[in-house]
C-alpha cells in the first residue's frame, strides 16, 4: 500500500511533522508517498485573483521540490481524497490539522468518508507553534485577553523544528494541470518554501535589529513581509521562533526578538479565538453601537467604493488602499488606519471591509483578517476601545513623517513636498485630480462617539 500526504496550508517539506509521519508509515511498508493537493472549489471561489495566482506559484514550487510528482486534483475533498486513496491503494492519509471553521468541518467529513474503506486520516501538527484550543485560563475557559494568552503561550513553549527529509519515495500518479486562475491584479511576491526561507534570512540579517523602531513606518521596509509565507505554510512559525532564539544568543537585541515573537503570538491568539468562536468569522463578538448607526443604501455603496478605490481624499488612507490593490499587501499600521476610517468615519460595518481585504490580500487569512477587523472595530474580545478613533491626518504625519509613503502610492500628490502631503486641502492650489475629503473627520468622529454613548 502507499501513503497519502495531503498538503493544505503547509506547502513545504522542511519542519513538516505530518510529512514525516507519512514517510514513517511508508518506510515501514517499504512503499511510496503520494503528495496530494486538492484544489477545493469552495476555497478556490472564495480566494481573490491575487491569492489564487500566489497559490499556483507556490504549488509549482512545491511540485518542483517533489521532483515533479505533486498530484493536484480539483474538486470537493470529500470525493477527491477517497478517490485518490482507491487509485493509489493507500492505507493511510496524513495531514496537518485544520482549525478554521470550514477546514475543521471538511476534515471531519473526509475522515468519515475514509472510514468506510477503513483508512485513517492521521492529523499531525498544525500551522501554529501552539495549536488553537490547547491553552486555557485557570478557570478552564478560553482566553479572551491577549496579554495573559501570550504569557501562557510563552510558558507552554513549542517543540523544536523537525528535520527536512532527504529522500522521499514519491509515488507516480496522474494529476491535473493547474487550472487557469484569473490574472492577478497585483504584483506578487515570489512564492514557495525557498523564497520564504530566503526572505526570512534577509530579515534576520538586515531587518530584525531595527524592527521595534521601524515596524510602524510604512514608508520604510521595516517589517518582515513573512505573512504571506506563513499564510501558505511555506515556513512554520516554530522554525521562525527557533531562529529568533538562535539570533538572540548570537547577539540580536532582545527587545527586537521579544517584539517580533509577540507579533507571532497575536497570530496564534486570533487563531485560538476563532477556534472557540467560529461565528466570529461573520458576527461581531459584541455589539458596540446601535443598529441604526450604520450607513445604508446608496450612501454606503458610494462611500465603500471610494474607500476601496483609494479616493477618500485622506492621503494616508488612500495610499494604503492603493498599496493593497497594487501589491496584494498593506502595511499593518495602515491596515489599522484604513479599517478605523471605514468603520468610524464612514460608519460602514467591518464585515464589508473585511470582505474587500479578503478579495485582495495575498496573506488573506480568515482568522487574522476577521479578528483584526473586529479588533479595530471594537467588537472583538480584547479589542481597541470603540472610542479610540484614529485621526487619518495625524497618523500619517506621525508614521509617514516626510510623506514618502503617500507620494509612492498616490501619484496625484507626487509634486507635494514633505508632510504637507497629508493635508492637500490646505495647499494654496490643491492638485485638481485628487478628491476633496469625502467626509469631515472631526464631525464623523463625534457622530461615532455619540453612537457609542447610545449603545452603552
Ligand atoms: P511583521 O510586522 O513582520 O510581523 C511578523 C508576523 O507577525 C506577521 O507576518 C504576522 O504573521 C504576525 N503579525 C503581525 N501583526 C499581526 C497582527 N496584527 N495580527 C496577527 N498577526 C500579526 N495578517 C494576516 O496574516 N492575514 C490577514 O488577512 C490580515 N488581515 C488584517 C486586517 C486588518 C484590518 C489588520 C489591522 C491587520 C491584519 N493582519 C493580517 C495583520 C498584519 O497587518 C499582517 O500580519 C502584517 O501586516 C503582515 O506584514 P509582515 O509580515 O511584514 O508583518
């Protein structure tokens, strides 16, 4: 019999415990491993053109690493996996466990479908250093507050990365050509395990030491840009945590190491929250403003469109929205500001913004996206308080002090020098082709605070 290794969000060979488990079974039987990826129609339809194009490239890289033997099949995994098992005469299917609402349901259904022929779906490892659902508070509940979660997460710790197998006896099984994906709308980063490792090494060498000072500055390349590689599992966070520990013992500043580690723990916190509250994908964990506070009808459509296209008249917001359209990525500081602007200046529900983000982000990840939106909107467990409303002008002046970032993404403002670019309406002659502010921030801020008072 053969053994199936079903790749999902772990498109790599290094530090992949599920792959090692599959290999161990195969070796015991002196047989081959079928490397399988199922293009699930449900996920294929949900992901935007950028994420699909990135996935294609990542699968191509994985296929190359598998000596051209990766078997890609399209369809519903509940049908496809048992079919591949029959074709390959497989005795076991191995995979890393899935934790999102959809992935959990799918895995249970696949396991049930394999139960008939008596083939186990063996789940080993997860896309996280500490699997969601593992940590509990002293009273036995799920964590709702980040800081104690992080403390427990650090205390719990994680295992060492596992080795990358040198020889894998891949089975030969016909696959399908990768289906055409719509043309990506953005310039995408290089995909695959190799690219992820290279990017990470560069960051450790050249970016980590400055990370605490530079991470909030969208005008600088001060962050790791690892989110997309983590999203697809081209690298495991445990590998990164081990490398951080090594960097620290080699003299990297401990503040930088701690700050970066803390960001990784946010990722694990959000995954844990969604695990316990799958409804948080679409529903606010708590209501903070009355239902009549939201913009509706044509006004909503008009404002939402201006926001998605980067035409709100607030340069820092517009630069972020255009960076998203051009690259499939947006700097974290700007994600927070544009999200706050949508919810608290335009009074549009966070779900609408989250949907636009998911359609364009290459790192779009349901737990990270939805819970970060809930954080900004003040509806999450441990969220920013609703009354904390980002001022799009002062945020720009503080985190893009010379206006470099705005000029990079908003060509209409390229001729405006320095920080004055953050308030073009104050110029003697504002650029004719750049829109006037869609709303007055000071006014909308008051509206939001009133809504918040009414909701209490
Ligand atoms: P770095 O600053 O280099 O951080 C290193 C890693 O830490 C990141 O790769 C990421 O895995 C993790 N991290 C950093 N900040 C956060 C955070 N706030 N929450 C969770 N993990 C974090 N991140 C996604 O991966 N997918 C999303 O769909 C997503 N949607 C977001 C939506 C909103 C409204 C906001 C405010 C944030 C969102 N984030 C999302 C979090 C964050 O913006 C990105 O992870 C980060 O910008 C990625 O860039 P980086 O890898 O250079 O970050």
